[in-house]
């Protein structure tokens, strides 16, 4: 496969030692697996569990609240957002087009649909 930088995130709500909605650099991609960099450690993940794109999206990911959620305030409701720059989680209120991250200060659009990733 070509040696082109790629990014991956979980496509399904599975517990696979990855933060849901966060984008990770792909180190190597084979036919059935992706080796991704998670905090400077390599993790092999079945490719079918990942959404892989050539450029890191610069939009907030909207994530349905997992049943096994840890450290997510109940007040956040049934979904939350993940910052595209620093992977911080944030509550989602009304359906606004963009919001700022309280951790990194970045202002990004919110990916209310997959169309944001596909251009």
C-alpha cells in the first residue's frame, strides 16, 4: 500500500482501547489490519472497525453516548463531541454549526453528518 499519511477512528461503538470520535495517525495499513499510533504506542486494530481518511478532519466528531461510558457526566445526555485538534470531549447542546474547545481554544465546525468527512 502507498506510504501516504492517513488517519483513523472507530467506526462502531466498540470498546477497543481507543477514545470514540478521536482521530489517530495510521502507521501502517495492511489488507485486514491497521497499525495506529495511540499516545506514542502502536495498536493493531481490525481495519473493518475503523473509518480511515487521507487527511485528519478538522471538525468536531459527534459521538453517541456508549452504554459503558466512563467519566462522562450524565448531564451531557445521549451524545457528546470530540475535538479534532486535541481529542478533548465536550457536551453538545443545541444543533449549532460550530463551537470552541475549552482545552485547546480551537474553533471548529461540528460534523453532524458523515458528509463533513467526505468533503
